[in-house]
C-alpha cells in the first residue's frame, strides 16, 4: 500500500509570513497535524516530516525514509500564501510541466479543499512557472510530491477564515480526503469533539501552537477529566487503530487521587515531578517530548505513569513507529545482504584481476623469450653469411687440350666434308 508524508512549510526560526495576527508556520502545522490523523484513521501509514528541519535537510530526511514514486508514495507540503493585492483562495504547485502524477495529486487535493471549504480554487501551476523557476520540494523528493498554498494571510477575509479552528479542521480533513481519493482509498470519518470556535490571537497561537484539534500528536482523548477541570482535552489520534490497539485505556483511576498498581498515587507527586514523569514517558515510548497541550492536559488529569505508558503503547503513533522500525530493520537486513554479496563479488573480481595479471605476466615472458629466440636466429644467420663470404673461390679446372693428331684429322675432315 502507498504511504504518505505530510510536511508543514517553514520553521520557528523562519516562520514565513506573519500578518493579521497569524504566523504561516503555526497555521500550516495545525493543518498538517490534523490531516495526518485523518489519513492514519483510514489505514494509511503516514509520517510527519520533522517541523524544525530546514528545507534541504527535510528533503534529505524524506528521501532516506525509503518512500518513493516507485511505490506510489506521496509527499505533500502545506504553506499559507501571501500576495500584494486582494488575492484569495487556494493554489498548488506540481513537478515539471505537468501531465504527470504530481499534477494529478495537486489537482485532486485542491478540488477537495474547494468543495469542502468554499475557498476559491485558483488551480495548480508548474514549478517552472514559479519565480524561482523550480521548487525543490516537488522536484527533489523521491515520492510523488505536491506543494499546497492554502489561503492568503495578507487577505483579511482569508486570515479570519484561518483563525477559526473549525475551518482548520475542514481544510485538514479535505486535504486528507483529496490524498485518499488520489490513492483510491475510502475515507473513514474521524469524530472530533466540538471545539471552541472563538478566534485565537497570535499570542494564543504561539503559546499553545494550536488552531485546531490536534489529533496527530495528542494522546489525551479518553474519558473526560474531573468536572472541576474545564479545559477541553485534545482529540486522540490513535482511535480506530488499524492493528486493533485502539484507545483501550480506562482513565477512571487516573483522576485526582487515583491510584494504580505500580503507578502510585500521582496526586501525591509535585507538579514538577509529574511534568518530568510525563516527559520521560513520552521520550521512552514515542521518542519525543509531549507538546504543551498534551503536557498541560495530563498534568491536570493526574494520570499515573503506568496508565500513561499503557495509553502510549496502545496508540496509533506507537504502532506507526513500530512499523517504521520494522521497515528500517528490513532495509538494514537487505543492505547487509547486498553488502555481503558486494564483498563476494569484489573478491571474485579481485581473483579474476589476479588471474588476468598472471596471464599478462606469462604473455610478457613469452614475448621476451620469443624476442630472444629471434635475436639468436638473427645472429646465426649473420654468422652463416659471414662464413660463406670469407671462403676462397675454387680453382677452375684445366682446359682440355686436343692432341695434335686429332686437330690434323679434324682439319682435313672439315675441308673434305
């Protein structure tokens, strides 16, 4: 099955556009996090690209995951637009000149967002039409890639739309629907608790880093906390676990004063001790620290360490990490196998090179021997020639002298004849 990577544009050190009480980096991350949850909920393995990586490192990270267009894997990066003037709506960028899967993916997602949110669809464009003439995210990543620009922060109407957490949820959900439609996978609806629709200020966004339900990184959607606690809990991204893990945790014993075998009474710990316990649990199981929303939630509910660990082990994020690790181990095994084969081939090649070198040396010795024989032959021929040239010619035989009587007889014979 195809896999998906969702990336949010910019970092806290380079937050992109900041206008109308919003930062591009905050809004894009909320959309990305929520979209990941919806995609995972439909059974597709989905990764979130590390938020604080610069673009070059992020592309390198994506390419090292093993995801590629050969497996129909996807990579989608989310940005929030800006422009001089009163532009509004959404647009996207695809690889090269189009007529490819990158354009098809971009068009499918844009159509889904426009249908769900009512935002104007300004269409997709080739990266070659961009002022940079090329966009690294769509051209350098190995998966089929798309870059989305959702809304214009410098447009007051778009900015107000993006400040509403329910609208963020709509956008993220429609991004997930578009991706799943492209993959021809049925979208499974994720029921998210109603959130406060008030419009947060920039300070609220920066403090909580939250414009929408945060299901993609939250672990805290289980039974409601004590009625005395009025802070709404973030939604759980790990419900509907495709491997059957689900949210099996019962938090009844995890409230204030609750106890758990081996976990102790969390209420007896100081707030700082519980904070450290939660951070250590996150690092131990998920390899990361909790976000501020989750940390505050678990501090308020007084969950015990055993309960928190069980909840994280049952989570979809942990399942995905296990799957990813299995893929890494398989890749490593394949690498070691290929490395062993390469070593064997190198050894065979060295043997053949040694044999060729030996044959070349024998041929060289043969040529030397032949040259020496030819030299000896030439010497012998020269000696023979000189020897024949130095011999004195034989004395000629004495001429035959005819007797006198024979000459007289021959004289008269000639006359008389």
